[in-house]
């Protein structure tokens, strides 16, 4: 369904801040992004760029003291930023669901796998009988490739990959339409990572999910995402389909990021590091937030924020080199 | 080039802590076989990669090389000296010649010591120079790792630095004693993606300037392919394949190596297709499978694989594989 242009979730100039002793930090800084029905969109950036904050904001699950300052997140005519808690409870898990990086931190160490499912269904589907819950959960486990006998295990008895499968099971238990996967494989070994990515791709097709894959790994997005949004210092700097971004990145940061990843299959390909490090968001640089590291920066970049402009071919880029 | 490190059948087992009742019942002690009869030689001046998943024994092997763990059996020879047979005093002098770079720079640096103090600490411990000389050496080393001008970093605390800068401080501290061998355990795993190649490039530059030999421990095959001259692939305490980086990546022989290489996410969306992956996950090193340790997950295993443990055999110059079937041998 990657041609489908119907937007299912619409983020409109979202601002999210964390107050700190040194002033407010804009973790998400004027982000607008549409999720199209049935696509996998990769949200890419390095630590601290705001990608996880954006992910949890979509469910309004921000850890305090973070708060959504302005903007809208529209899902099915509901503005998630303004919805009541009751309305949100109907969306979380049932419409939009999330899988986190560290399954050990997501699962309750004192609860068996079965109890996680029972609690989850009691919360969301209180009318289901206990027998139904158990059989439904076991079906889910099989679908996820977990032997049913692990149903009575505690999280510490499971391997990392197995735990992540349980978390994915809980996330898809109510057949949501959107799955946010926040670095779902970062805590896992390379073979297990590949297995989990395979599983996510399979589930996406079987359940007709729209997926937002948050990751810092360019290899993972290249293999999984239909479209990519690249974030830097709280802003989306480039959006486009995966193949065109990899073939011709337009934003200097996107270009540098792609050149900074060694490709083990093409070892003669030049690898270039990006000078400097990401900015301190409590004291952001003036103008374009990337200008201190950008080799092409000119005067305008140092004083003005480049807006995200639409190009042909559904590309968007926030850089004065590319127009305006 | 002569060998700087030589491991011969090195073995390191850890007893599994048992509960009170089990001890009363006097059940047999079990062991985690972290490193199980590992042999290889590291040439002076090379970057030797130890690659594997968590639980493969790569970090323990690094510790055995440094003498931080004494092997239960087998030998570890550093520059002609058997590390298992020396006194503590001799060992202390030896320690200057080999240093370690850790994964997490935030926990490797003392948070309440200034950058300069952190870097000078090894000199102080080994009683080298007076305070002025130590300061001068630390300043010089900060410049060499790219923290320039050094005066602006010397009196700051680790928390004031970015992750990449902290890792540079860790590298400076490792180099201040002018060691010959550096064991780097996942040196870029905790560093921002955009800064990783910076750190790897720095390590390569310093290797040339200081005539270093690196043992590069990583689970990240992309990073390994970028810096290593030779790579040993470990699985459950064993080396399954060892060879020059290009040979290993272009002509992998062991089914496990091939699976690992296939699993690496490749930053190239053109021509992506589903991968054939081995089932399951790395089993517990307490009771590793009999025979070849990879056989329960191997797509090519035959009956004999679960009976006899294969030894490393040379398949082409410098390329060793522990697999009797060699399903991928080019004929």
C-alpha cells in the first residue's frame, strides 16, 4: 500500500519542551509530518535529536516535565494534544501503539508473561472472559514465534529477543492501526535484530499497519522504511522516499550522515566523519541549527531558520541551498 | 612482524553462584565457559578484531589478553613473556605497556575529577614525573586526541563534555603511559552516530603516531570492517573463523559468519530482500551444545556436527575455519 497517499496521522507544527534549570529545551521544534496509511516511515537522527520525544508525543505519553507547548496531532478528527484522558485511553493500544527500545524496562519483572497479557486485556477489553484472554494471548505468542510454553515464564527467564517479541505482542494485541517502534532492536544482537525486523515487516503486512520506525541506524531504515524523515536538534530537516534520500540526500546533514556510515558490503566506499557534535539545545546556535557543522553554510544560515519547503517528487528539505 | 600477543588454548571458566539450598544439596558446580580453548596470535602493529554477539566471550578474551583475568589453563604470551607465570610486581610493570578503552566514557571517567586529573591519573599511579611534568604530558596528550586547545578542557569536569569528547579523554588517558597494546572494548557503541567515524579515524591516526597494536572488540560488523586488519569471529567462547578482513567479508566460510554478515543492516535501500536467518538465539554458555557449538542453529548441520567439536583449519593463507563441512568452499 505504499502508493496510498491517504494521511492517517497529521502532526502540525508541534513544539515540545522540557523545562530545565538552564531554561526550556525545545526537544521537538516546529515539526510537521504526515503519516500515510499503510506506509513505514523511518524517523532518523542521533541521540538527543527529539525523535523519541516526537514518538511518545503522538500518544501524549511524554515523561514529565516534558510538555506539548503548541501544535496539533490529528488522528481521525481528534486532536491528540487536546483530547480528554478518556478519549486518549480509547486511542492508546487500540488505535496507536508503541514498542520501546528496552524490553527489560517495559515488562514488569515480577509478572509472568501471561499476567502481562491478562492485565492488558482487563484494562482494554474488560468484557473478555479469562479463558478468552488466555487463548487470545497464546495465539498472539504463536504468531510472534514464541513457544506457548513460555507463557508462564517470568521476563528474566526470556532472552532479549523473546522479551521484545512479548512487547510487540502486547502492542499489537488490540489490532491497532499505527505502530510506533522506538529503536526496537537497538538493545539486541545483530542476528536477533534481523529476526525482529523481519517479524515487524511481516506483522505490518499481515495486520495492515502503518508503522513509524524510530532509529539511529541507517541500515535499519534502508531495509525497512518506505519513507524517511531526518531529524536534527528537534527539527525535521528532510523528508522523502527512502531510495531517493539514499541516492541523493539534499540536506547537508542528511548527506553527511549517509557518508558517515561504513557499509560492510562496499568497503571501498569513502567514509567521512561529521566534524563537531550536536548542539546543546539549552543554548541552541542562531539560524540553522546545523550551520556550525555545515561546510556549505553562508551568512543567511547563521541568522535565519530555514523553513521546511516542499520540492517536487514529494521531497521536503529545510536548507537555504535548496531554495528560498 | 613478530607477534605481540599469543594465546594458546586459553580457557576461562566462571563458577555459577548457587543458592543456599543447592549448596546444602551439594549439587555439582556449574561453569560459564566464557573462553574455551582459544588460540590466536596478534601481530605487532595490526588491528585485530574480536567480533561476536553478547555472550560470545569477546570481552572476557580481551580481559585475558590484558592479564586482568588469569586463564584457568593455557598460556597468554605478551612480547615473549608468559603472563600466567610472572609475579605481581612484574605484572605491574607490564601493565604500563597495555591499556584499555572502555565502552561507556561516562562511567570510565571519574565524575568528580577534572579532565586533566583523569588523564594524569595513570602517571600518578605509576609514579612517573613530578606534577609539572605530568601536567605537561596530559596537555600534550589532550591536543593529540583533538581536544584543542588543551587548556580549555584541562580544568573542566567530564559532565561538561559531549559523549565524543569524553571518549577522546578516555583515549588520552589510555595513551598517556605510551602503551604498545590497546584493547578497545566497543569504543564507539555509546557514541553518537555522527561522531562514531570521527573516533574511529582518530584511533587509526593515533595507531600510526604511537606505533600501537589494537584489539578491537565489537558486535558491530560495520565498524569492524572499517578498522580491522584481521577478525576473529567468536561464538559461545570459541573462535569459529579467523582471517584477514577482506577475505572474511568477501569469502566467509563458516555458516555462523555468513549468518552474521547477512544480518547486518546495510545502508543501501536498493535491492533489499528478506534474509535467510538461523533460528533461535545464542544459547547459554553454561551448557554449550556438544560438538560444534553452532550446530543446533546451523542450516547446514549434519549428524556428525553434534558429536565432534571441529578445530580451526586453514582454508586459504591466513584464513582459518572451524567447520568440517565447509558448505561454501569454492571448488
